[in-house]
């Protein structure tokens, strides 16, 4: 057997390379391997251990008897060819990185090699630097990327810390939040860096300052035409597309945060051109208020005053207070004097079976001028995690919660609907959410009578109050364009990551709701919301 080993005993049988003092163990397989002596010396100078064999049979035997981190493999060799060798190597070690190094430039060979899951393909002649780049990418790529991610994150961390020392306007807060989220998603790929707690601590600090900012400025935003809030987004982002000839789809994904959208977006980039913007949600950041505001173009107090038949004074839940979204949108179209080419289509997806039916009907919806679709699964995901111990175990932190969102989306009817719409080149899709959610970690004792509302992040009632300063108090709801609900009724809105707990069985419910994702309060995650416009790429 013609085997040359470097830095190791020449015996093949049963030998395992030591892992010290080497960046990785490489096996170079080529019947003309002596021609690559300069390349091998160059790799050794860079800290790699390189062994050589001249045929496929010896390559398979060597990898079975020794630790090999990467194989450089010729395609044209006497006896067992490169592809046959590749297949045997992969049968024995499916995850072993293999780089084809060959004179053959035939596309069919490249495709077959890719089908056998090669890691890279280099065409001879190759220079030492080309080989080094391929080797470094495969053996040190994650370490190098992790180091760069760490450097970038620390730089961004310091930038955000400096920003917090000065007053920020709303656009600056949106940019800060966007940057912070995108950096956290990069960190998700490198848990070995140990920076997750640092990111969590900075997010908490940012939320503390953001809540002060909202408390100081929110009331003025309600009368500022330059600030885009929930009642403005249909006018600003949906209606302008009704002037185009194609179908317009308006998706509202309940309880979707920006990080969750980014998880979904990675699967859509090949299908659509994507434009992102952000708007400010209203408070309470809860479905009955925010989503009704979106579809009506009114603040909640205005809905109650102008369209009392479409505003319920019952319990604040999705089923009792969001029954009239289609009617609210139709009223908004009437006020804006917009005449659709076809009847408005509106659907609310609250169970998987109906979602699957929707996928099959997308082609017919593409004949409609405007189709509005509410998707409730992300909200259900948040509530299910709170109520189901196994989901909390699967998604114990923010990174895992994003991973859970990714698993749901890749198998969801929503993704299937997007893929179907991508087949219509003149379609426009607007995607947004009514509010986000925040991971609640601190409880606050709240006092109120039996008529006080039950939401964990906001409450209204007669003289309702929370101990300490975990909430924003709204003594006169009309000033904040909220339903009055009674002469002595006030609202309190939880800030940061607080949630409200009554004194009765306080410790029981404090523990039960701790580390759950909730909405209705004031935080970056709940109020700075993505709004996305997508157009099919076609082709």
C-alpha cells in the first residue's frame, strides 16, 4: 500500500492521529500527489497535518484506521475513481468534508459530485492559496466566523451603550432595535461564545430606557401625523398597491416580533424581493385594541364612538372583540372612497385544517383585488409555550423560541400560501403584525376589584393600581384614545418584562406565569413592529 504519512508513524493499521499541535488532519488522495509537494509543505507551514495516498482503495482504508478531518480527492485515478471513493468515504463517515481537486470541468461531474455531498470543488491547476482557503473554510470556518461575530457584537454592544447615554428619537429607537435583534440572531449561530446573557442584559437596559421614552412621548404621537401608528398602516402600506393591476394580499400575523419575521424571511428571499419598514404599535399592545385599529383606521376610542356596533365592551379576547375586522376594513374602504374591482376577501386562520384549505384556494384568491388574511398561529405558539411544559423545555430562551418559530413556519400553511402566491408575478404581499410579545420574568402585585380585566400585561378597572413602578398609569383613557368603559375606570400598562399578579395566591401565579411570553404592555418587542412588502421574483 503506497501511503506516505507526515508527523506520524508510517504504520497504517489501527493508528489514530493525536489532535494536539495541529489545526486538522488532512488526507490528500491523488495518483500524482508528488506534483503537489509545494501545496503540502504550504499547508504544513500553516499548522495542518497532511497525509497522502495515491489511490481510492488506500484512501478508504486510511480513513477507517485514522482520524481524518478533511479529504482532498482527485477524480481521475487508476482503479477506484474519485466518485466511487467519495461514495465509500461518505458511507463510512457521512459528515467527513471532501474537496474534489480535479482537471475535469464537466458540469455533469460537478453535479454528480454535489449530489454526493462534496464540500467544495477545485479545478486543476490549483495554487497553494486556493487549497488553503478551501481547507481553512472547512476546518476553521466556524471558529473564524465566531471570532468575527464576537468582535462585531462587542462593537455593536458598545455603540448601543453609547446611544443610550443620549436622548433618542423614534426613528433612532427603531434603528437601534433592528440592529440589536439582527445581532442577537447572529449570536444564535455561536452559542459557544457565551454572549447570550450579555445580549439579554443589554436588551433589558434598552427596554428600561425605551419605556421611559414611550411614557414621555406616546400621548403626543397620537396627534402627530408624522408618526405612523397602528391605525395608519393600511392607508400607508396597503391602499397604494390597489392602484396596480395585480392582486393584493394583506397578511396580519398575530403576535409576531421582528426576530420571528427574520426567521421566516430567510425562507422567502429566493421567492420574493422584500422591503422592510417599521411602525409603532398602540397601547395596550393587545389584539382587541391593535388589530381593530389596523383594520378600521381608527383608534379604539374612535371605534367605540363612531362604530359602536363593531366594538364590544365584553372581555378582552380575540373571539369576543375581534369579530368584525372585515366590516371595519370595508368601512375604511368606504371612507377613503376606494372601489375594489372585486368583493373584499377576508379570512382568519385559527386552525391547521383551515390553513391547509386556504393553500388550495390561493389561485382563486389571486383573482380578487384585495385579500386580507389574519394568521393566529404565532400567538398560539406563545400561549402554548406558557401552558405546555414540554414546549417551555424545548424553547427555554429567546434563541430556542426563534428556533421553534422556524420549525413551525417551514411546515406551516402560511409558508405554503406564500409559495403559491409567488407564482403570480404581478401580486403584491404586505405582511405585518398587530403586536409582538415579551418574555416576562418579573412579577408585580396589582390591586383591583373583581371587575378588573384579566390580561397579564395591562389592566383596566376602577382605581386599579400596581405596587412599585412597573407600569404606566392612564387615569383618563380618552386622553390616550382608549375606550372610557366607565367614569372611574383607569388603565395600567406593564413596562419592560413585568407581568401583573393579584395578591390572592400571589406566589402560585407568580411562579406559574414567570418566563412566559406575554403581550399588552410596553417594550421594544411588543411595540416596534415590522411591516414588509414582497413582490414575486418570477422566473
